[in-house]
């Protein structure tokens, strides 16, 4: 099962809104096949694992390990539970049940009805942790939200009206890798006007996130690069709805503006969101309790003045590492 999780993680950033799934086929104590879900719309992990077995005659005496319940419905691909039944595998060990309404135990029942021995719940906490984005999307009905910022040694995230680069080459590459792992990236109008960002992953190979601007009163300058570079930009606001070139305006009511914006993102199939600023945007998410993970970089450089960084949230530190002169800490919501 740990190998399933290792394989599944290879799909991070490519499978959303599908889950991360790995699969291992074992015969007589040895792995004879393995696979994972590579990208949204592509073959599922079970398909890739079964097809990697060089001697299919061994399958009826084999155990299949998979970190998430096999699907039992026709989507972009046929049901994986039916594949396992048709290959007459002896036993299936499942890390966790799939909360997606079209599965939700149906895959397990399909296997059991076919006489296959099924075990559920092996390394379930680790399985849930791996698919926390997928689970948040289906259980909380909103994107999984990662707050990220870099601050100076003395607690500033930049100077108002000036672009400040506090990250170094190492931490920039790491941040851009993080961008490839999330489905969307969000900033506010102050960050947009001060930094004129592209919000892509140019320093790391992978998919670019969907760009989102949370701009209640449409304060961002129309001269910014992201209004004219041809790449999709969504602007949540209280004033208008519609498409203008590469810019899509999504209108939300003044009341519960942030919550309604997240509802719209969920409706649009956005399962994970990285919030990159500014300070007031981060504080709004924290005050509303709408976040799941916080990643903070602390540079050695100090600023004589500037915009104060948000207060560090309470939580359990999950990871920390030094990259050049920029220290990153990942904290999870308690």
C-alpha cells in the first residue's frame, strides 16, 4: 500500500479533479504489476497496473492493492471494479472508501458480489492525507485552500506601491513547483497592481494554474500583463459578469463575497487553490476559517518599512526546510 501511495503521488498536479491513485498487483509475495493515474481523462491506476502484468494467467491468484476504492460507474473510462472482476483477481486491498457519490461503496459491493475477498482501510490516514484536495472538494464542497506568502526577516511582505522580491532562486523554483500542484492561483488587486505578476509556473515544468483575481470593486489596472497575454483570467467581483477577451468576469453578491466566490470555483470544477496575497486577502481567508494549509517563507533580508505580514496561524508544523537564504514552513489547519 505504501508503494501505491508513492505511485499515486506521481500524478500530483495532473489528475484534478480526479483523485491520486496508485495500484500494485502482487502474486506469491512479489509485485508483478503496478501503475498509477497519470492525468485527468486518462486510464485509471487499476487499468495501467493490470495491463503491466506480463503473465495475465497469474491474476486469478493475485492480490490487487489500491489506495482508493475502484470506481463502479462509466465516466471518461469504464468501471475499474468491472475490470478487476473480469480478470478474476483473488483479493483486493483498498486504502479507503471513495466519497464521490457515484462510487461511495458501489465499487466495493461490485467486487464482493463477484466473490472477491475485499479488505478496506489499510493505511487509511495516509490515504486521506494524499488525497486531501479531492476529499475537501467532495466533502466540504469547496477547493482545498493553500495560503502562501514570503516575508522579510522583520515581518514585512513588501512595500506598498513597490514590487519586492524576497525569494531566491531556490525558493522561487519551489514555489513554482507548488503552483503546478494546484488547480488555481488567487491574488487580490493590490498584489496585482504592485507586482504585475504572470502567475504561471515558468520556473518548473508542469501545468499552469487557472489564474484568479479576487477584486470586489474592480480596482486592478486594465494595463496589467495578465489582461492582455491571452491566458485565461477569472475576476470575481460585485459589478459585472461576462467574457471580455481572455478575461472572464464572475459576479458575486457583496454579502458573503468570499464564500460565494469559493462556491463558484467549486461549481467550475476547481478542486485546489493557492492564495498568494496580499496580506488583506490572506487575513480574510483566515478570519473566515477558509483555509487548509499555510506555507510561509522567511527571507534573511530585512525591510526598513512595508506591509506587515499576516499573523502566523496556530497549527501543527508539517514540514520545514532551508533553501538558500529562504526558510519555508508548511503548516496545516488544526
